[in-house]
């Protein structure tokens, strides 16, 4: 086996990836996806177009995972990079209240990239696929100056549409899980911090768990749903704009990840601000009619996911933070870095 992508060449590289996919995709996943027989035997030989049988409405999402923007190879094990690349897409399906089915994976790879790193990347990607029922149905390869992964994911839509534009005045705004851990983990990586608490935060940043079960459980009960990929306040603004309502959040009610709280105290940072601005959390922000709050709480409890009320919706526009002074930012790909 050649040691690098460039040394292997495209034909051998495709054959290697096909073997990894065949070894790493359980039969049960293909059975549920109902892919064509040709795709079952040779997932990557239908690189341009895979055949997947669907039963109704389909959810579609796509995401980019780019070296130097979303991860750094220097501090990200290959399997973690692969897991996170797919997990971001699964989180979008969770926010649609659906069930993911099949993914297409397009990769840009530099010639000097070690094949061992690429193998690790697929190990993590396929592990995430097994965890959440995703079959990799095909893909594409291209030469690039850095690693970039572009995934298109299809999923089964729920019977009732779940979107961003359904928030109504009087709705309760609630979030699953805790926030701030991902931002704290990224800061630990940047600072080179190594401790038990730092390890918890770094794991949260690099191996996120999409709230797929929570999305399906809450979908029938919510007015709107969105995943927290670019920061809580950022996502609340998207809900407010799409629904043409005002949203008021109570920062003190936002659940902060324990590791983020501990690390923020060491750094002299405000843990609540960390939770408000932290991206790549992949929790769910939901708008829930008051009459359905009790049912939504029970639904979240059944899938063992905490659900915390952090605000409400009213008439007007924009997002207000009760008792908060100063700006709160989320992640913006095109904002000039500090």
C-alpha cells in the first residue's frame, strides 16, 4: 500500500475507500435505506449518482468541513475529524425532526496526505454513520491544497413539517442539553491546556452527539426547531427573522456545560457569554406552545435529554437578552477575525 494519497493514485484510492465502506457499513443500515443492489455491492462505483428508494417526503442538507476552518490536523485525530464531519449533517436532520438515511461524501485531498490519516477519517465517519443509521452511498474525489470534506445527506421527513418559521407569540424557547462546552474545548486546544476538565470540553468540541432522538421526539410538539451550530443567540435571531416575531432570552437560565463553567472561571471569562456564543454545540433550540410544554418535557425525558426553558416569543422583531449589556456574537464565516 502506498503511504500517501499522491502515491496511491485515484484508482487505487477509490478501491481502498470502497473496501473501507464495505467493511464499515452494517447490512442493517442498507436494508433500512433500501438502496439499489448495485449500490449495496459497490457503494463508490456509483460516485456520480446513487439510487435510494424513499417512502415519502425527503429532507436534504449539505455541509462543508474544511481544514483550517473547522478543524486542524495538528490537534484533531483523524477519526474525530471524520465523526464530526458527518455529525454536523446529522444534526441538521435532527433539527428537521427526521431520520437520516444516505450520504454522499466529496473529498478534496492534498497529495502528501498519509493514507493512514484518510483511513482514520473514514473510521470515524463510518462510526458516526453506524451510530445514527446513515449509509455512505457514494462520493467524489479531487486534489486540493488542504483536506476538505463536503457531505450531502438525505433523510426521511416527519409527517408534520418542522421548520424555522413557525414561532408564535407566547411560545416558550427551550434548549436541549448544555452549552459552552464546545467553545471551551476549542479554547483548550488553542491554549494547549491538558487536564481532566479540559479533556471533557475537548471531547465535546471534537466528538459532538447530534440530538437525533430528541428532534424526532419533539418534532410533533414544537412550533419551530433549529440546531445550535453557530451560537445560541445567532440561531435565535434566525428563528425570530424567519417567524417575524421577537424573542427574549434569559441568559441566567441558559444551562452551561460544567467543564465550560470551570474553565471560564480559571480564565476570568464569563461562562454565560461562553454558552451564548459557543458554536458547534449541535444542541436543539425549540419554540414550544405553552399548552404543549409539559408534553415536550416528558418527550425529552423519555429520550434522556434535558430540556430547559430559557425565554419566550412575543410580537415585534429581533432578539433581546434580559438584563444583558454588550454585544453577543455567533460564528460568521466571513467576518474579519479579531
